[in-house]
């Protein structure tokens, strides 16, 4: 057999193997796609054996006694009135762990607040008393400041006496490391 015929025969054989490989690869991909399609149809229409139960996330959220009694979540903003960095954030984390809805924390208009106070803006006074109990501060630190236009029920202003607050040790546990 001449050399030219052998080369042509070899090329034809290699083309046959290439076509066979392409056909087998295509068949394999087609089977995989059909398997996914079948699995999807099976899950959509014939979802027998899978029982999906979602946890009650409401049970995981801490509630204050006031909220349990009235159904109202106390909404608070916290102001840092003494200039200590991250103090408002630390108390934000603490009060949230106690079931209070802290919606904002920021610096106060000045850092000259000597005493920690609670400004009561709207709603029942029991809201302020609940926060005072959690903060373990004197009820005389609650100041009536009725303003129904404010979004918050209360404003907690942390003063220079923050180290003397009985709740400071509890709040310190909620300090972020950095």
C-alpha cells in the first residue's frame, strides 16, 4: 500500500475516533441535562418525602415584659452625652439583647451631660419605666418631653455617670472587641 493511502486511511480513522468522542460527549451532556430536568419536575410536582418546617423566628427574639403585656416593642434612640467613644453602640447592643428596639445611636448635641436621663416622648410612661428598670437607673431620671411627631418612644442620653450605672457591667459584656 502506498504511503499516501496509509496517511489517508489514518486520517479517516482519526476523524472517526474524533466524531465518536464528540458524539459520546454530546450524549453524556444530554443525559445530564435530562437528569436535571427530571429531578426538577419531580421536585415541583411530586415532592413526597420532603417535609419542610420553618422555625418560629419570633420565639428567638427577646421580649420585654412590657411587650409581652401590650404587644408594643419599645422604640428608643441612644445619644452619647459624655463623649466616650463607642459608648452608645455598647448600650445599643445591650438594650437590643434585653428586647428593646434601638433604632438609632449617635452623639448628643454636646458632651456636657453629667447624668444619664431618659426623655419620654410619646406613649405610656410604662415604656420609660421599663427602660429605667433594664438600665437600673432611678425613676427620677425620666423627663417628660412629649412630642408625638418623633418616631421614637424614648431617647436615652448617656451622661458622665455611665461608670456608676448598675447596668454598666452588663452593657460592658456587649462591647465589640474592635
